C-alpha cells in the first residue's frame, strides 16, 4: 500500500492511498488544481483516481470535491447523512456522482470501512482501508477517542492521527472563548497530549508508522508536535526510528510517498 498526504490542516485536507491497481482519495478539501499538481510530482494522473471518500462535510474536507468529481467523472462516497448534507448545497452540479454507503464498501483492491467519530458534523467518520496485506487508518477531527474508535484502528500498520493543538497555546491564544471551548470539547479536535497517549497504545499493539496531521497553524507548531510525541514515546521506552516511524503531515505541502 502507498500513501501520500497532499495537505493536512484547517487550510484543507486530502490524502492519497494506492494498492495494486486502485487509487483513492480521502477528502478533497483543497482545489482540483492543487491535487492535480501534487499528484503529478509522483507521476500520478488525476484521471487515474477511482473514488473520493469523505469524512464529513466541513469545508476543509470537501472544498474541491465538486470540481474534482465533475471535471474527471470521479465518484464520491460518504455515509447517507453526509451525502445528503453535501447534496443540499446548491453548488453540486453532478449529483449522480455522489453516493452513500453504510460502514463498508469494496473498491477493486481495497476494502474501506468507516467508524463513527466525535466531531460537530452531521455524521463524521474515520476510515480503515485494507488490502490483502495490511490495515491502514485515518483518524482526524474527533474530540475524543472512545473504546470503539480505538478498537477500530487497533492493529493498523500505519495511522494518520490528529494532533491538532497544544492545550496551553489554545487556552492562551487569540481565539474567542466559545471557539476554544468547541475545540477542547468531545466534539472538537485531539490535542497533542491525546495524540501522544493514543500513539503509545497503538505502537504497543503493533503500529509501525504514525503520521500526525490536522495540526493547527494558530494553536500548535510542528516542532511542538514532535516534542510532544517524543516525550510520550520516550517515557514509555519507545524509540523513534527503531520502534516506530513518526512523520508530520503539513498544510498545503505534499509529503513523501509512504510504502507500507
């Protein structure tokens, strides 16, 4: 399986996953031109994309999906409530390309499963993508990690894991009180501390690579994210580079290609 983070953060989210002859995107929260140019760096044509899967309807996850699907005739998949919410927006011209599914679907070489997360959207989900060899998970935009969420991603060889904010930076930062409370709530976003604790559990359960994503530009920095994850791993005797590979997915920046 191959993975590329095309962009991760409040400026837009889009992840590329490939296995065998199957190529999909998780979210399309950046422009079609951006996606096309990002994929071109790896000699991947946008016309080769088999499907786009949507986690939830917030703009930073669907900004480019209408133009992308319409221009390249790419089907879009999400659960029923999310699909209905997106289709209710007047800008969707090719509604026939938008499809709903419940929990599980197969696209050629990939089995795609959803699991419920806790975020202030109509029916937000994370994704578990499996091929014949391994399990890969995408978990962002959740205010907490419940037992059910953890059990869904447990055993993944690699995980995209939200590490949105540093709690102290958020509390002392420029956001108004209501927005701070929303981010800190159980339907907000995961903090660096929550990500670190979850990472320890995942690694102990066999995860070999963690990509930290959806990092706030206002309430976090990439250096703080790395320092935080390093702390949680070191106090649990986990060595970065030896026991696990850690990478940070950045906003409006294409990652290296990960091959699992």
